C-alpha cells in the first residue's frame, strides 16, 4: 500500500513538475514575444497622439508603399536625419528631433519601404513627387508649424 501511495505521489509530483516547466516555458516565450513587440514603437510627439503614417496615397511615379514610421529605442538618432517616407508622407525628422531625442530612438521605416529613411539631400527630389495638399496638414502638425 505504501508503495502504491509513493507511486501515486511520484506521478502527481511529476505531473506538477511538468506543469511547472510548461508554465515556465510559456512565461519565457511570452516575455520574449513582448520584448520583440516592444522593439519599436510609434513616434509620439504628444502624449495623446501616436503618429502611424501609412498607405493613404500613391507617388506620382505609381510606386505605392505601405509603411509605418516608428522608433527603435535602443539606437541613437542620426543628427539631421532628413525625412521618413511613408506612403506619400514626408516627415522631416529634424523638425521633430526634440520628441525623438527624448525617446532615445532613431527613425525607422519597415521593410516594405526598402530603405525609406533618406538623407537630407533627398528632400527636394521626394517633395516633387508628393502632392502638397495631401501632406501639408500632417507635416505642419508633426513639425509644429515649422
């Protein structure tokens, strides 16, 4: 009888230990998923506003991209980073640098844009491709009237 009780106890203890290991696995997996998800976050200029810029229009050359502008919190900001292209939106990073510097992040555009973070010299070229009436209000809002 004692042997049967010990066997049941061992099985129960093994089950409990397996449940505990399963719990640890999901805990670690969940933490890794959260860490990966938090790797970038939206550009936040105002605490009440997150700016996710995406697929509202098409370039005059017909190239349509769907992109999100975000920040990598672990990377420093390049000085005078010129702009981020997200669909037709051009956002001058240097005019919102105060917000980005506070976040200790850098400009990021997702992989569908294929390198949409451009240097300062490209502003005139890409500004010519974008309809001003589409972007003027957004750019003014992001740049706080600059």
